[in-house]
């Protein structure tokens, strides 16, 4: 094995079939097949549709990633896969594929955590993660503050959403405004031409007695929806751009305020932001402004690495190999509620669990 491990990562936690290949902290390939268009008419992700799309896209996407990276599957040092959290059926497709490839190739298998992967992907952009690192993960399914002292073994939850995730709120408000799905990019686009101070929407869980690091966006979502309904009921035109800007400001204000507070309270001078909502331009700008004022270094991957992708799974897998973490067993299962405190799912038989691979399979596949 080379000093820098060559790892292929598979991500199927939601509606993106992602396959990434990294060598150490260098990204070689990031192939994605999205089924977002198939879900658009439903206004949200349909689990069964996502699972079937993963089945169809898996082999072609893996082949595309190998070709893009210019490597052979037999040269891989390991295969990593998102074992959870996520949609159960979607996760099963990825885990089953990873087990099949790892078994046939005689490579170690690493089941890793989706949230920890979102943190680790920043290594592909800005180099090794400082230890400790505070991470703010914001997406359609998660809004979490996490403290990582070792991305392969120690990730501690500081706070999380108690209801809607930030990305979920973006989708719902976009639907109320008839802007389509997904809501994040279109709200961001309209907000750039609106006034973020036009409407005073509420900031959830920011009172003196509220949990310091938890989030709540359900009340905000309801307040915005009712404001829009009142305008329509009065026969008035809804100022879509101002609504988008004011709603977005309410979300990113709370996210950045709590993240910076957590850094100060814990004495951490680095903040990493990941997840799909990290692609939001206003979140990036306000986080930069507040981090600079607090003497905190902000790390945010480029937008393509913020959304779900195989590169982040490969990055965490490569870190597992580099640090000698135990591989997963062949009975690795998908866990839709895998806690972030489990960055990966180690096997009981440790790193030599793959030694019993049938030699005939190794000769027949990717020889």
C-alpha cells in the first residue's frame, strides 16, 4: 500500500448517487448521478424512487469515476460507503454495492458516517483538519453543530435541530412561493435581489433561556407561510424577493450566531461549514464576517463538495486507512439513524476480515 491510500467512496443516503476516488487528501474523481428531477414533481424526495435510481446508476457511476481518476479497481486500497444516517432503502443500495465490489476485489470495506464525511471532505479543499474542529452541518435533513477532535473516532454533538432542518425549511418556503424544488438554490437566487430587512421574521431558540446550540426552523417556516397567506388573502402582491431575502437572513443569522458562540465557548479557533445549505451565498458571507470579527478561521468547501457526494465518503475512508482503523465486517448493515458519535462501523474481525475472499472472484472481476 502506498503512503497515501487510494480509496473509492460510495454515497447513496438520499437522492444523489455519488462515487468519489481520492488518494490521501487529493481528489481524483467525483462522479454524481442525481435523481432530483424525478422527485421535483412530488415537491420532495420519494424514498422508493431514490432507491430505484441508485440501482440504475450505481455501476455506470463507479465505472465513470474509475475512468475519470485514471485508475484500475484492483489498485484500490479500500472501499468506503455511507452506512448511515439516511433513507434506509437508498443506503442499502450503496452498502450492498460496496460489499460486492470489496468482496470481489479482495479489498477492505469501511462503513462510514454521512455527517462525519461532510466534515472530512474539507480536507480535499484545505488540507488536514485541525484538531479540534467545530463543524456546522446544514442540509435538507440535518442542522447540527459538531465538535471533532479525531474525525475517525471522536465526533461530539453540540447541538441539532429540534424540528425542521434548515434545508427542509428552504424547500417548504420555496413551495409556498411557487418557486419549485429544490428550494435552496432558487431562494438564494431571488434573495440576492431582495431586502433582508424588509420583513422581521422570527429567530428561533435565541432567547436567554433557550438551548444555546440547538436550532428550530418550524416556527420561522410557519411565520413566513402565514405572512404570505395574509398578503394573498388581502389581494396584495407578494414581494417574492423581499420574502426570500428576509427568510434567508433569519436562517443564516441563527446558524452563524450559534456556530460562532460554540467556537468561543469551547475555545476552538476553526469553524468548518458543510452540507448542502453551505452552498448558500449569504450563509458563506455572514459566516466569514462573523468569524473574522471573532478571530476564528472559517473553512468552507466549494459548493460541489458541500452537497452529497462520493468524494466526502472516499475522503473519510482514506483517513480510516491512513490511521489504521479497523475495516467493517461483511455483515455491515445500513443504519438510517447511525449516530454521529460513530464516525465508522468497525468490524469485530479487524483489518484482516477481507482475507477470505474467493480467489476466483478476484481473477474474474476487474483483472
